[in-house]
C-alpha cells in the first residue's frame, strides 16, 4: 500500500500544478483511494443497523470520493496533506426530520471511536450558500481508517442535489465555489434552502433567476427525457447486485450498471474515469436497492426526479398575488406566465412519471408519451386514477390560488379588463405551453 509520505508528495505536486496529474500519480492515487474500500464497507454495515433504530425507511448509501473531486480539492486547499483528507470514504444517511438526524448522530458517537470533530451545519451553516447537514467522522474498528458519515433530512438532501443538478446543466461549480461560481444563482439556492419567511426582495430574486435561466423548463425537460429510459435500464439490471455505477450527462440519458462485488464495480469506475476524466460518474451501494431509493439518493445523477417544481409553486403564487395586490399589472403578468410554465411542466412530469404504464420514449428529439398496446381495461383505469390523483395534489392549491386572485383584481375599469381578459385565457396558454415543450401525445385515453 502506498505510504502516507508518498501520497502527501503526490498531493503537493497535483496542487502545485493546479490539478494536473500524471498517469503514474493517478495509479497511486487510485491505490490510496481504494485502500478505504474495506473500512468503508465495515462502517456501512454497522450504520445499517444504527439507521434502522432511527427509522426503518431511512436511505443509506456509500461511495468512495470521486477521483476528479479529490484532484480539484487539492489546489483549493493548499497545504492540506492528502493522507488526512477526511472524506475519501463517505456514507450518506437520509432521514425525515432534524430530530432523527440528531438521534442518529448520538448513536454514531456512542458506537464508534471518533475520527475528528463533528461538524453541525444545521445550526452552524456551511458557507453562505445554504448547505445543511451533520458530518460525523469515525474510525473503522478494524483498520482505524477515517470515514465520514453525512446525516441529512430529505429536505436538506433535495437542496444539495439541486445544487449539483444546476452545476451539471449550467456548467457551474456552485457546490465547490459557492457565490464565486455565480453570485445570483448562489443566492437563489441559498434562499431555496432557507426555513425563514422570504422577504419580498428575496422572493423576487428567486423569480428573476427562474425567468432569466428558464430553470423550470430546463429541469422538467431533462427529467422527462430521462424518466422512462432510466427506469428501463434499472429494470434490466440484476436485482441481486448491490453496487451501482451511475453516470450523469447534460445531453445523454444517464447510464446505470450494477455489479455483484465492490471490486468489479471499482475497476469499472477506474477504467471509465481514465477514458473520460470529466465524466460525472459515481460508484455507490444502497441499503435497500430499488428505483425510488436510488432516485432519491442520487437524483443529481439519475436526473429523472426532483421535488423542486413542487417546492417552488407556493413562492410563485405568493409573488403573483402580491404584484396584483400592489396593482403592478405588468409584473403580475410576467410572474403569472412563469407560474403557468410551472403548471404545464408539472402536468407533463406527472404523465411522464407514469411511464410504467404508458409509452414514453425519445423520438426526433421529442418526448413521445402515449398508451401502450398491451394495456388492458384495468391498467387503463389504474393509469387514469394514478394521473388524476397526482394532478389533484396540486390542483387544490391552484384552485385556491385562482380564487384568491379574484380578491385583488383592480377596481379601475381598464386595469380590471386587462387582468380579467388575461386570466380568462389561462387554460389556453397552459395548453399552448404544453404543446411547445417538445412533447408529443399519441393514442392517449380520453378522460
């Protein structure tokens, strides 16, 4: 095994060259990196039992730190010994509320020898961009290698994966550089992570980013494009395998391949990395492998699921209501059109998510959604119920929002007519937006 002295010299050389690495250094870095494999598995197996005591439906995943992430970190943190990098081996535990996160922290600190100071980024925020979570550092009982355990709630995790999705789709480095990568986008994500009531200026900044970056459409189009094909790839994999290689892409459908052993998966990862050092690729293992678990744990790689479009809905509703109440008609119309874009995408996303029962494929750069020939009457009924139930979840909010707007329609005749005529054409605009989203409906059942 490569010595700490040698690996530290390699780290110093990489940092001095601004992240460049020789082939010989890469081979030694990989040897050092994979020396964490067995310690990581040992700690993961203990963590499975501890997490079950907190919540049986908690999501656990582990990974070795990606080679490119290690290399990029060295120039940013010059003077740090590579042998002391604390998160080469990492475990992520996703729970449902802060109380469960802190209960897990206490269990971990009782079960393991500590490997460093616990970092609480829930009470003490990490940077200004809004990351939340707890990082606990423990020692593997056998090798004494240091392993990082990240504890997050579902909400914290959704925010963190949204950052990484944004970085991939827009070519940014918000996760690494925060505001230095893109100040306005950084503030946007910081506000989206906040638990506090947004000030009017803060809510307006969120709207501006949505409009300037076409954020809702970019995300929704990506998820629709990937949804069915990624599910098919998952379905074709051996469900007895425990290790997964996932590669995300801005332009291609994400790839997903399973392996029986960690060594097989790690070898495949390393070969793929050598082929393409800029590839967005992760090797992981999930506690209870199923498509939903892996989609939540690695939404930033699967790119077919995220809660953002639902989370943003009340913010846009409030902004539109305030603009109308303040009699800022032009601003109201602009915000409401962004809201309509959201509603149209939500409807399309719900249909695309039902791809286990409907046809959903890419054809001539369009997403084609329709009924399969194999569907029987029962499946048709189940599909209709599934779609209606999901649409009903946000339709109630939408209907209440539309009723609330009526209270603030201006009394002045001209303004009143402008707003009323605009709202009357709401459904027509929604249909027009849906048709413009490169989605084609074929052979769909009638309601």
